[in-house]
C-alpha cells in the first residue's frame, strides 16, 4: 500500500467516524426536541388552568433573541438559527394547543 493509499484509507475511516458522530448528535437533537415539546404540552395545560393565553408573542420574541445571541457567541449565523427557532416555536405552539 502506498502512502497515498494509506492516507486515503485513513481519511475514509475518519470520514465514517465523523458521520457516525453527526448521526449521534442528530439523535440527541431530536431527543432534546421531544423533551421540549413535552414541556410545552405541560405549559399549555398550565396556561389553560391559569386562564392565560396560549400565544405569547413577547415570550416568543425573547426566545428568538436569546437563541440568536447564543448563536453569535458560538460563531453561528444568527439569522439561520433564528429561522430554526421559529420552526421550533411552531412545533411548541402546536404542542401547547393540543387539548384545547
């Protein structure tokens, strides 16, 4: 095996490891989303009991601002993270309105 072949083989192995790591991270992200949705269901029930409105635009804006700030601190594009969090908020809203 030439040095180039050995280097290519090592790169393929490292590539496969990184893909497995990403798959694990993806599973963790989904697990965290599931936990978040579960909490949102609980919050929705508590809001109904307390007579609070389900939608809270000020709170949603606060969540988006905080996510963008953390994204910037981590060197991520805050606008893309904002977009992701709007989707997460939509998922959360749906969970809160279940049972209405």
